[in-house]
């Protein structure tokens, strides 16, 4: 299998990935406790989310968010 692209922002194994925003962005979580958000169009990492105490094993992206107002 041909390697199409390599992201090297995690310090250990990646355990979960999630695509969102019409597949223009991706998030990855790993054994290093980081979640990294990538802009696939710009081919760069946008955010590195830190603060988890243990490995990140699952990700889920909300693709359609609607504001919640009182009494709804």
C-alpha cells in the first residue's frame, strides 16, 4: 500500500481519527494524550489540544451545530 501522506505531530501511536467539515479537516487522538486538529486543504496542523490524563481512544465531530435557546 502506498503512503499518501504522513502526519508526524503525535509522539506515539494514533488511536482514533475523525473527519469533519466536508472532509476538509481531520482530528486525531493518540496514546500521547493529545488531540490534534488538521486542516487538510492547507496541509497543516491547526490545534494541539492537551490536558487529557490518559490516552485518547475515541473522537466524534459535530458537523451540524444549532444554537439552543431557552425553553427548547
